[in-house]
């Protein structure tokens, strides 16, 4: 029998695991050895020498972080010799720059200051050596005070090994040592992407978030944990508030999905919460424009105009746009309001514009339309295939998981994308497909996998159906034929197919590059086919994983803000479900036919069939396709109510505007892209008379004769759990520490991080035999270039939140037209030239950005900017099943244009 190996630290004898360091063992048994450079989970560098300990028998003091525990080792962590060494070390560090703590932002939260106190360093015997480097405050978000830098290197490790941005390193030598960004440029002129990970780990006051400077001492601020309001990753964040103002955001440590990391938007994009241009009172339009009104007047007017069967419009002439920005509880009430109070199923959310095809495709293939695996499963993957997702910019924290796996050699990465997105730098293989040819390359990969007998026969046999039809269809997609459609070289396709099939498990991650097509549903089914063919669904590290764009787009769908289902995807056409919901809501009946989608409601508004819209937290006049047409349609409405935080482009058209609260002023839940229901907590009071969205809906409902007497979000969640099987076991109490993945049917159910493990939700996984269809519009002589649209790292969606942030606006101040150097040469375009970009539907003007990210023949324009709205150009052609528009492909032409009179950038509500 093996005898346990033991070590004695400060007189405490304990066993240890092979490979544990002295520092780790000490930490485990509650002995605090001080460190400055060590980051748990990363390779120890031993740079700071603060953790030196005395090991019996060793001549020198040894760094605890880098010394492996050994059998019978005896360690002293606070011996006289150790303490003397630490005091000397602290003195040298204090003398190495400017460490006058009086106005240092880190005062009270500084590891060096803490150690000076702990080891009673009252005087410094060495002369202070002034820093040879000026403080960098020229970049908009992070102050780099080199006089306070102790060169511990934590920032370098965090940047390179945690976020894998590789933006900083040690520079120069000896006393000239400095942490430098590439070329020793300021952050904003380097590869830095302002994730702030370096600030997070800096143990002293050398790196400081600029916006939070002089906004409050650590002991003056209150911290409230909540969930990030931007993308679907659902990072856990702490809001730091002082005097009812959010003064800082940090990532919550030790909790998934982000474990303290954030991206630039999550960390720095909070100005909008405090912004003085927030809506604070209801507005009612009269002949002279908007005037302020009381809640009583505004809601009475809305109730009167939308009054269900008493309204002159009739229920089905009214529509409700719910929102991916509001909470689950609020989405639930919005659809309840539409169905039980107005009497229509015309309720939808903006998933229609991003992932409706995911839901349709994955439901058809697997029986459930959501991400199959948890985010953390990336770490179990041997191969990651990313397609149609610019992950580093749209879901940055997830991209860090991927980059870590690739750079550590634990997984291979295939990127399939029409642009040379940043992730291609990490890819083992980049397949560059022509826009809108995703079915063809997926069929091509399956052709190779089946032909070479690389598929998982047992899995296909036992767990799926429809294989023979699939096999017959993909037979036609030999690599040469696929190359003629997609532009992907045949050899690369074969290589990708072999890599994917031979890795076990292999995962697929995708986003709007796959879904926003007239063939969006087919594209998603094709990815599901590929994954099932190789036995990758229902296994750790595998799966088909849609990355949802907005913070709560998953929740908006889950809670029934869709025209065909109640919460939990229960069909409105099912008589027994309808009766059950009617009984739960205390109404005699509910409408039986599916309602109109967002895209159809806009279309029908233009035709006069939809007379009134109640739009909550969305801004279709920037986010919808073919905006000129959408603008006309919304302008023709008899009655438009917009409930939002700012006077958005859409709100400007409204008859009544209702001011709502931001996420920072709410109690509720969001559901992130991995189906994890997480808490949203109130950190401040709303400005003026702004109210939480659920309070407004409940008040309106009560005025319309259907009392909703909820006192808090918690009560709405109780009702959700009662009527929604997949949320049946969810309570706020259970979410207190960490979120829960649905399905979670009962109070004792732990949640379901991974779907389809034993069986698919629909029983057997369904293969779909699908043929390639071209996009609705292709380039021609008149419009010879492809346009594709998407996001940039520094802005979000229609910019209503990020464009209130000075720092983010400084980094990306205006819209741009990204074109390849080849196209630039052909059209005689120089960097910064103003281009008029036109399609059959409209024209915009913005500056050219010549970039190797663009590939010849394809132009990219971000869709965030209202004043140069890419969606004036996009095509509103719809996927016939999911009704999602083809945002990702249309034909355009470019011409040089006059200088812009104002930057094609800022929102009007941002401008002074
Ligand atoms: S970095 Fe720490 S020790 Fe130096 S001035 Fe700031 S609080 Fe004081
Ligand atoms: S902000 Fe992020 S990318 Fe920039 S240097 Fe710091 S860790 Fe690196
Ligand atoms: S990755 Fe997404 S959820 Fe996380 S901080 Fe950034 S925007 Fe927020």
C-alpha cells in the first residue's frame, strides 16, 4: 500500500498531491504566503520573490510558487530570515518609483501597500528612483502609471495566457525594464483590445481604469453582483456604485462563465446607465411634437388605444415587439400582455433578426433549439469549428476559451468565414467560402467523411434517422463541385473534413454568419447533420452551439416572446396547452393561430393591416433590413408606443414614449447563450420617473382590465415556474450563487448543462437532405460587389448603449466601409476616402478602411451606426421557415463621394 506523502508547513503536517507546489499546499491548509506576481491557474514565474520561504536543509530561501512539495519537507513561511527578506523586498519596491499613496487610485486595494503594513515597513532605507517613463493617459480607457509599476508581470501573463490577446510583453533591460505594447506604442495604437484583464490583475496602482479615476475609494463604493447587459455570454459582473452612480465594473471572480474576465464593452461600456440624456418622464406627441406627461396620462392613453376588443383596431391589428434586452420576467409579461390582454399572438422579439433560423433548424434536427453544450465544454473539445461567428469581437470571452485551447495545443481550430476575422490568426485551417454557400461546404465535408468511411456508424445507426437520404444528397457534393460553388479549394475541404471527423469530440460554434440568410434554417440543419454524422451531439466537448447575440435573446424566446409558442416553447396551436395557459392567466380563451413575426408586422404595417405597435426596448429603425422601407411602414402606423431608455431613432417616431429602467435598476433574470438562467440585481435607482419594464406592462395591463398585481420580479418567476416545464425548478434562491441551465423541471433538479445525452429531445436525431440554394441577390454589372454586415468589438447592436460611452466612441468613432487592398486598387480608393455605397434599396456614405480582413469582391460594413446605417442597403428577403432576413448577403456598388458634413457616426442622442 502506498503511504501518503506529507509535508510540514509552519508546524502543520499535511499530505499533498504529486505536482502541488508549496504555495498551493499552504493555501489549501489556510496558510497565507504573500505573493505579488502569482496568478492561480497559470505557470508560476517567480518574478517577485515575495513568496520566498525557508525550507529545512536548503541553503537559500526558495520561492513557494515554484517549489514542488516533497515528502518530509519542512517549511517555515514566516521565519525571521523570511521576514527580513520580505521587508527588504518591499522597501526596494517602494523605492522603485512613486509610491505616495495619498492620491493613488489603488489606495486601500493595493497588495504592496498591504504588505508594507503587514510587515511593518515604516521607513524606506533606499533613495527613491524616479520612473524614467511618463504616465500614459493618451488612450481613452486605461491609465498606465509606470512610476507605480513593480514589474511583477501579472499583466503580461493575463494578456497572453488568459485573454490570449498577446498585446504586451517585457521590454528593454535592467533598470530600463518596462511593460510595453507592440513597438512601445500607447495602448490605442497597439494590438490592445481594452479587455482590461491587465487592470484586473495589476496588484498595485500601475494600471487604472480611466473612467473610474477619482470616482470613489474602494471603501466608499457598494458592490452589487449582476449580469452583463451586452452579448449572450452572460458574464457575471460587479457594479460598483457611489451616490447612485455606477463608477466601475469588474468581473465577478471564481464564477462561470467568465471567472472574472470581461471584454471592453462589459468593463467600460457603462456610461449609458448614468447618462444625463436618459428618458426620465413619459412623452406624448401632440401637434408641436413631444411634451412631457404623467404616467397616469401616458398609460391611460396607451390603454385606451390598445384596448383589446374595445380598441378600434381589433386585436390582430396590434403587435408587440418584446426585447432581448429586458429580463425573462419582463418578456414573460410582454407575451402574456399580448395574448391575454390584447388578445393577439402578434408578439415577437429580435431573435427573429438573429437566431430564428437556429431555433427552427435545431428543433427540426434535435427537438430543442438551443446551444447543446455549456461554454466550459470548449475545454473538452479536441477540435473547434467556428463558422459565421466573428467570436473575438462579438463574444470575446468565449473566444478566449478557444484561443487558450489552441495556443496550449489542446485543440485544433477550423474557421469557416468569408472574412479574415481575427480568429483566423489562431486557426489551423481557414476556409474562405463565398457568401451564402454554407450548405454546399457542409455537404462537401459530409461527402468526404462518408466516402472515406470516417463517420460514426454506431451513433448514426442507434441515435439518428434519415441517413440514407442525406447520403444520397451529399453524394453530389464532391470537393471539386463544392469548390465551384464556394470558392474553397478542394484540398482544403478534404483536409477540413478529415480533421473534423478524426477529432473526438469536435464542436461547432456559429452565429449570424450562418443564420442571417434566406437559407438560414437549412444552414443550421446542415451543421446539425455534420455534427450527428460524427457522433458529436450529446457528448462533452462536442455539440452544435449557436452563440446568441444579445444578453437575453435566449430568454426572450424561452419566455414565449414568439408568435407561435408560450413560455417553454409550448405551441399556441395545442388546444390543451392553450386551455391550461388561459386558466393560469384567468382568461376565458386565448388566440389559437400563430401571430405575425417582427418582420411580417413591419411589412403589414406598411400595408395597413397592422395599425398599432408597442415596441419594448428595441430599435428597428436601425436594426431592420431595408430601412427605408421599414421607416415608411412604421411612419404609417396609427399608433406607436415605444418603451426605452433613450429617445432612439424608433422612439422619435412614436406617439407615446415610456421611460424604462436599465438592467442596473432591475431585479430579475437573463438567460445566456448556454441556457443558463442568471440573476440581474438592482444596484441603483432609476432616474426621474423611469420604471422597470415589468412595472409598466403590469400597470398598463391593469388599466386595460386585466389586473397584474406583482410586487417584485420574484413573484413573476414563481408564475413562470408554474406554467413553464423547462423553468419549473428555477427560483431566485437557487440562483443566488450561480445560475442554472434549463431544462430544470423541478426544485431538486440540478439543471441540464448538456442536452441530448441519452436521447435527443425529439427521440432520434433527424438528418435532413438539403441542396444548396444561392442567396436571394447576387452581384451583377450594376451592383458588382458583395456586401456583408456585422459587429465591431467596441459597439453593440444599434449603439443605444455603447455610443453613450466617450471611451468606446473614441476607439471607433464612426461607421466605415472595410474593403480589400485589391478592391481599393481597382476602385482607386485610398484609406479614409468617403465612399457612397448603394444597393437597390438605398445609399449611405462612410469612410473607407482598407484591410486585409476583407477579401476581394466582398465589402463589410458594421450595422451599428444610425447615421450610416448599413441596413439601408440590406435585403429584406426572408428565410421561408424562420422568416429571418438575409442581412449577410446583398449586392452593392461603391463610388467616391463628397466629404462628410458630419462623422457618419454618433447617435443624435449622443451628440451635444
Ligand atoms: S501602488 Fe500601492 S503602494 Fe504604490 S502608491 Fe499606489 S497604493 Fe501606494
Ligand atoms: S487591456 Fe487586454 S489586450 Fe490590452 S494590454 Fe491589457 S490585457 Fe492586453
Ligand atoms: S463577453 Fe459579452 S457578456 Fe462578457 S463582458 Fe463582453 S459583452 Fe459582456
